[in-house]
C-alpha cells in the first residue's frame, strides 16, 4: 500500500467512525440517541485507533495536516511529501463524511434540527468567541502534537516514523485523543485536525441533505488556524527542548 493510499484510507476510517458516533448520538431515532459526551469522545478515540492501525505501517499514520506540518517543521518528515499527505487526508475525510451521510440518511431525513445535522460533519463552538475558540483549538492540538513527538523512538533509525503507529501500539494515540476530548473538547468540539473539519464541512455544503442549515463558513477558519498554530508551537518547543 502506498503512503498516499494509507493516509486516504486511514483518514476515511477516522471520519467514518468519528463522525459516525456523533450521528449515532445526535440524530433522531438511532439506537445511540442522546448517548452523551462520553460516548462521543470514546468513539472518536477508537476511530483514531482504527485509522492508525491501518495506515501506520505504510505512512506513519499522520491522518491530520497539523501532524504532517509539525513533523516537517521538526525535521522528522520530508517537505516534499507534505502536499500529497494533506491531499490524501482531505480526500479521505470527505469520503468518510459522505459514507456517514449515506449510512444514517434515514435518520438525517427524520431529524428536524439543522444544527444537529451539521454537528455530524464538522465542529462548532459551545460559546462563539473567536479568540477563545482559536486558543482552544491551538491548545488541544499542541497537546496532541507535543505528546506524539515523545512517542518517537530514535533507536528505530528513522525519526520520521513515530512508534505506536501500528497494531496495539496505536493504543497510546487513542488514549491521547480520548484525554483531549474529555478534558479540552467541551469548548469547540476539538477538531484538532484541519482535514477532519474542512473536508466534512465541504461535504455538508455540497450534498442534498434534507432541511440542512448553513455550513457555518464564518467559523470554518477557526479549526484551520488554531490547529496549525498549535502544531507550530509544539514543533518549536520540541526542537528547543531537544537542543
């Protein structure tokens, strides 16, 4: 499997299972309706585990443009691969979101709340305050990236590939995302991944979803800028401490 294919499939699974658990909790008439925040954060953690298990051996399982950029900034991933990785992540995220809509389409049709439908695709703030929202996304992403740096084993002889990126080694990454969701996710829904938010938001805008609301493009820059900023700070601090 090529690295591009691995990033595509891994990100697709990430979004299929991650946004799938949101749909199961917030849409009308599902078996998991009103399951709550613990169900959502647990589902997202396990979605990360699933995506990492598939992609890890072939691409390092970035599954997130912020991870790719941070690793490149820290010299752990070649800049020549950044564009193809991000493209694969975006396409995978869009495909995963499309599959969630197809999977839950009768429940989308049965749900009157347009905001709930939007939540099955992308994030939104609990309290809309741009500066605080950007800080929340930046801080959550900082924690994600900074801890991932310390999953790296220099003894592997290839510092571009974090350990814990395949099979049972994916568990630490899943627990990390679970911790971020439980502790820091309540303000913005913890996108901490530009592709995770932008790709599905585009699908929401393009698909003929019954009685859908706006795609909230006025907020869409927040889960892009925040994660990139958090990733850059994490990379910078890691380089400083390493040196």
